[in-house]
C-alpha cells in the first residue's frame, strides 16, 4: 500500500522531489527523468516509480532544474541534496539507496557517481559521505562531451565552456570510489550513441568497479520501461518484451548490491 504523495522542496533552487510513501520498502530509488536538460519526461518518472514499487523499492522522483543555459553544476547539486534528504527520512535510514537516470537524467546520475566526492564543490565531508549512492542505474545514458556527445544535453549544461565540457565528460572522471553501475542501451540508438555506455563501462572496468552492462540489438532512444504503458509509436518507441527485460535484470542486480553492503 502507498500513501498520499509527499513533496520536499530544495532549499536553494526550484527543484523538488515527490514520492508516495510505502508502508515498508527494502530500499530507495531516486529517479532522474530524461529530456536533454531541456524538459523532464513523464514516461521516465511515475511509471518507473510504480515499477520499482512492485519490486519493493520506494521510488522518489527528482524534478531537477532544466532549460536555463548554462545549468552548470546546479542539477548535480540538486541531486546530491535529494540523496541526502532521502537518507534523512527516518523510515529509510540504513537502507540501500540507488540513483536511476534516463538519457540526460542518467548523465546527472552518473555525474553524482563521479563528482559526488568533489571537495571543491561539496566542502563538507559529512555531506559527501551522505550523498554517495549505493549504485547507479543508467538507462541509455548521455556520458561523454566528446565525439559521441549528445550535443543538446551538453550544450544546455555547459554553455560551451571548455572547463565544464571536460568536467562533464564523465568517462574521464571514474575512480575506484565511483559506485557500481547497471547500464543498458540499444545498439542502434540514433540520439545517444551506444558508445556512451561503452566508454563509461570501460572506465569502470579500469577502475576496478564491478558493474553490469546490457546492450540490446535494436530499439529507439527513450524506451523507458519498454512496455505498452509507456510506448510512443509515433516516435518508434514500441513495447519490446526483450528490451523490457532490462528491468528484471536491474532488480536482480540491485538485490546483489544490497547483499554486498
């Protein structure tokens, strides 16, 4: 059973989180919808939270800042706040916490994974410790600001600033402290090339971070759960039972990560 929707507002921006409290949960998932840092996809928010609830996980949706150019580190700081705020809720304390993102939202999730311990950005050690997720769930992620970049996402984040471009080319900032990740992509994604997932996974391997990657042979960008509920035939986002298997694979991976804590 779930209760009435609750909302928590970010203290330093217009961002906020919403969630429908579960009577009991085995972990928390903060969901970052995609939308190229320009808008937030409804297909990658509430339906995803409901799917995680069926697996026993409390879904929390982060409505982070979009559209203003350049956004810089604002969305990253908002996600860090959201993780800290979730860990401060009594019913969730001590439970595993994952960050799940789609497309640009996955770039945001991965940004916390690689920059969440940045002492120049997050000066308080207690905050850095509290905002580290137990795992990253990255669905067709934007990762690189290099030749495989999704230019619109990166431009809205960095405004073309060379230092920010380097900062947000995430494959170059993975360390042994980066949380484990579950990644999935389709090989023929025409919007965000599959090389984004490959670059990040290879960086995780080099850093010794045990992670999981699934590449499905075909499917349009933005499939979300790849179920009938979220399909968009006009954009070739069709329900696909094979691709939809990513969610059960992810849930099994989450269970393994929880057991290793």
